[in-house]
């Protein structure tokens, strides 16, 4: 039977200060075996004093995140239940800063750390923490390449384990909650092809091509000639291998190239699936202008991007996502994206919201990860696997709550042929 005295009650008081609550919303188990908090709540274990020391030095999301990545905090059981409880109390995995503790609260935290023997130097961050600032100005080409490498160059085999055989790292489109992930990803790829109106011989640009799944689908199913660009060398290597294995080297070219350096337009259509989140608000106008210049008159662009749905965006470099997942990534609102596209002389043809679909996608990825945990750790290391579990589980909750969304915006460059009278011609397979 767990002890109700000991370290846990003191630790619970400290955690309540950090979360900004009167009482902690989880069952806390301390390193001495003692417990505190609601008996029926999800259990989170503090395995060492070092976790408390991290929180003392960074009393908010960053301290908690570092302790989790380092394995000093460990949720037991259902990861979604644990993060739902923490997020509802203190935004553990949401963008934006925690409420800052008052001077008096900081004094209480320090006194608790002294009593528990947790005072000492600030522990070094886990090695998985991003350090892209050393690569220059934010959203410079060199720094963007470093940010992409941090997230994507962590092992193709690890990503295949998480994403499944489709190797598609963006929102799938489900017919129902019982649809398999692979079927849903194929449906998404086909939907994009139909929205772009692809036909044999069309020249297509895939910006942020990942492991080449869309390029392969567009070339094999629709006879398109596709140029895919990515800043990830590991993605490009696997994508080229998949293209060769499919016998499509004459139709698909994969490049390691910044979209800003593409100079061999024009293209009949452009897909940008889960890439514009890396562009940044300051570069958004340049992004739209560049893609506009690469399209022929009448050509279509499909921009598929996560959106921030909870008011003004919050740029907090000390929160979990920019530190460990997407350095320099920025989620914009759908309205911001629409203003940029229309201001870039595009005509809007269609907007489709896929929020619920991304929640289902993320839950499928978490399930893949948890079912193959030991192999994932072997491939990518325990810290990296813990990061991906937290990031995907908390993101799923964000989509389910409506905090974040994901939207496909289809636009057309003026000139050339008129848009079809039956605008939703793509709703059924041809």
C-alpha cells in the first residue's frame, strides 16, 4: 500500500504552484514511494530529486518537459488521461507560457526543494533539446535547414515504425473512425491530387515532399511529372529509394533544396502539405509570392497546414514544442493564411477543415509508437521516443479540443482556364 506521508505531499504543493492550481489534478508518486493527490486520478511518478530541481530552475512547461524527456517524470497507464489532466490545469503541452509564480510562491518552491534535498546547479538540458539559434537569424536558410534536420533526421526506420508503410507525416482523411490509417492516408493523397486537377504529363511541385509519398501517388496514379523538395537529407535518401523501387525515376525527382531557391518553374500545380508551418509569419508573404511565381497562369496550389484556433498566436521559445519538436515552427490562424494567399494574387477555390481527422491520425501514430516501444527506443533513443509520445498525444488533445485545426486551402493563379463550374468536382473519385 502506498505511503500517504513522506515526500509526495510536499512535492504536490510545489507542483500545484507550477500548475497554478489549488490542488494537483493527478495522483503523484514520489521517489520514496509516497503518494498524494486524488486517488482515482492518473498517476505520474517523480523518479528523482533532479525533476524538482529542474522545475525550480524553470518553473513552468520547460522544467516539466525537461524532466519528462530525461525520464525523471513518468506517467503511468493511459498517456492521454495523464496529459488531459495536466493540460486542463497548467497547459503542460499547449503552446504559450505558464502563469509565472509570484515571488512568494518562488520562495515556497525553494523552501520545498531545500527540505527535499533538491537544491543544486541547474541540470544540463537533455541532449535532444534543439539548439538552432547557433545557426544564425531565425528563418534564414541555414537555420531553417538546421530546424528541419532536428525534427526529421532522426532515422527513417523510426518514422516508418510510427507512421506505418504509407510514410505520410500529415493529417489523413478518414471515411469513419474505423478506417485504417493506411487507407485514410491514401484517401488524403488522392484527395489532394483531385483537388489539384492532376492529369497525365502535368508538371507538379511538391514543397516539403517528406519521404515522397505524394510524389509517388501523383506520378503512379495520375501520370504527373513531380519535383519534390525537402531540406532533410534523410528524407530525400529514402524518397529517392522508394522512387527507384517503384520504377518512377523518369517521372519523379527528389531534391534537397530550399523552396526559395527553386528557379526552374513553371509548374502546372503545387502541393504544400504540412510545410508552411515551418515558414514563419515574417516569411509568409515571401512564401506565397514565390509559389505564385512558380505556377503557370490558371495553375492550382493546395496549402495544407495546421492552424492556431485560440486567439492571438503566442510565440514562447521556452515551451515544449519549439524546444524539442519543431524549432522555429509557427502556427498561424486560418484567417492569416487566407489574407496572405489572397494578398498574393491567388483566387480561393475551396477551404476544407480536417481537425477531427488529425486527432484520429495522431492517436493512430501514438498507438503505433506504444505498440513498438522497445524497437522505437532502439532506433531513436529513449529521450526522442518520449518526446514523440508527448508531442503526438498532446497534439491529438489539442485537435480534439479545437485549440488547433488543420485546413486545406485550394487556390488558383489568375489567368489561364476558368475555375470549373462544379467547384467540388474532387469530392468523388474520378
